[in-house]
DNA sequence: CTTGGAAGTTAGATGCTCTAACATATGTAA
DNA sequence: TTACATATGTTAGAGCATCTAACTTCCAAG
């Protein structure tokens, strides 16, 4: 959510891209107020439409939130690919970059990051789950390459899990100010490098 | 939230322990439905009182949620102490037990666990923050003892942070079914022991 | 006892979600 | 071009949630 979103003034009866605008408004408001203070009405005010308009695009508030999370995940996935590209496949730099990107994203969009792994009563949203599997697949593949294994075997799965624990833990700790302040001198990258040294020792 | 909570049938006009009942109802409902589907009204129905009653005990819905989280944290802190007691101070068993307790608690009360580190717009609830500091203090102290350091110095802070990353990461991954299933054979304890081996190498 | 305050109640103001019915724009086919 | 079907907006309103005000019940201190 780098792009700031200002209240939209429409000229025509139709919005043009209301669905997109609502998704962005949803993301922005959840970041600002948290999921439990987010309201469809607020998003409507931001987008400059009536409170009934969203229901032409989403079945419910829940579905609108899920759409916001999915959009955020897609953006993040693309960005992760871009961050990884400069680094040689199989290099430690690439592993560290992957972790650092994760931590950095969590700091930039903590609301979306949390929701991505949230409860979602009853319905485990297909799209979110699939995308999670995809990311984890990427992690395993990167670990495989780093370890020089020919396939994703038990060793790779084991190390990938450990790595992912560390990356996730750093992400969450970084989002909580009272814990983020507990990180002794050193950047996230420094810690990720040290951890990958031991976790992925070959 | 081991104790199941059934709808209360009152005999007298006054409830007796409405505040406690509401706190338990809040915890139960948040576990069941998630923070965004929790309503004070539901909690009132569970406790068998009118929807205005809670406002004699809590200023707002938010405050009621915070009270639920604080209560859960207090219970968890006591339980953690009990889990640690049998283990010799300074032993690896004690470190592993601490981590395992954390992961186990996250699995039992994921709703409370998440909220404990959640956003809390505007107000970072004093009580929650203090308790977080207390837990982190305990972690540092245990790491200090394990490493045999005379005081909480830079080395201790560094290792404690790494350990806490791992424990937090395992906790969160364990709560998400799609990731929990990615843990290769081995119990959380096994992984915690391996991680503490390397993270706390002396 | 009496009585003041704590802890309930009902009633209602305000706001949110979501549906129904209606209005307006757009694109395709005649 | 005209006309219609459809997509995408609107207003109105039902139903439920939060929270306050004013009233009631009960306990406990004097």
C-alpha cells in the first residue's frame, strides 16, 4: 500500500474500476484500523460510492476482505520474484534475500500479512491456501538448490521447515514494536544470514 | 479454554460473576468465530444477560476483548511457570520445555495467541505490553542461565532473540494447517531441541 | 431497618451489513 | 441509429450490533 488513496471524486455515474478501488480501500483501512474496525461502509466512503455498491462485486464483507488479501498476496509474490531475480540460484544471497523480503513485507503490510495466515472461520479461502502452498513450494525449491540436492527429499523438507520457522518468527517479531526493539544490533539480513548458515549447513 | 461453557441459567437478579463469565465467553467466542465475527451480543447470550450488562464492567467492546486477552495471558504465564518447574534451571530441557509450551499454547488458544501480538489501533494496551515484556524477560533469563553468563549481556540478548524467533515461527506455522502439515516427521520438541542446539551453542 | 451504590433491566439512538427495487450507462445486434 | 440486455450504480429499509440513559433490584454498611 505505497500509493496513498484519496477520496475519489467521480464524474460519471459509473465508477470505472470500483472493484479495484474497493480492494485498495479495504487494504488501506485494514492497515490503518485493523480487521476488527474495518467496515464496508468506510471503504465505500473512501471510494465515493453508496454502501450498497460493493455487493455488485462481492458477495459479502468477508469476501471483500479475502479479495483484498488475495490481491496483496499476488503483489507480494510478484515483488518477491523480482527481489530474487538478481541473485544466483543456489546462492546463500538468494536465501537471505527471500527471507529479508518476507520480513520487509510483513513490516510494510502487517494487516495483510496477518490475515494471510489468519483463522477464516469455516471457509478456508481456496485462493489464499493455494498461494500459500505456492510460496512454500518456492521455499523448498530454493533450499533444494542451495543444498545441491537433486530433488525435494526429506533433507530438503526438513531444512526448509526450519528456515521457514525462522523467517516467520522474525517477521512476526518485527511487526510487534515491543519485540522488534529487542533485536540486538544487526539488520534482519545479518540475522537471516547467520540463521541460514546453521539451519542450512551442508 | 478447556472448560466448556454452557449457556448460564441464572436464579437471582444478579449474576454473581458476570465479569468473569463475560471474559470466558469472549475467549470462547473469539476462538470459535475469530475476532472479526465476535460480538458483545453473542457473549451476552452465552452469559444469559442483556446486551447492556457488559457496560457495567467494561467501557467498550475493545476493552472487553483486551480483558479476555489479558486473562488468557495470565493463565498462560502461570501454566508456563508450572511447566518449567520440573526442569533444572540452566538445562536444555528447560529451554525446550519453554518453547514447547509456547507452541502448545498457540495451538490450544490460537485466537488469544494472535490477539496478544495484534495491532490494537491507537491504544497499545498497557497490560498486554507489560506482560509481553515480562515473558521476554523470562526468556532472556533462561538463556542467560543456560549459557552460564553472569548477567544479561549482549551475547544473551543476541541468542535470546534468535531463540524467540524460532519459537514464534514454530508457533505461527503450527497454527496454520497448510503449514503445520509441512513439518517433516518429528515432534515440535525435536525441532526445538535441534534449534536450541545451534542457536544457543556455547 | 434504612439507604446508597453496585449491578442488573428496558428503550432507544446511531451505525453497519446486506437485500430489493429501481435508475443509468454501455455494448451488441438488428 | 435504435433498442434491448446487462452491468453497475442508487435509494429504501430490515435486522442486528454497540453503547447510553433512565429505571429496577438487591446487597451490605451503618
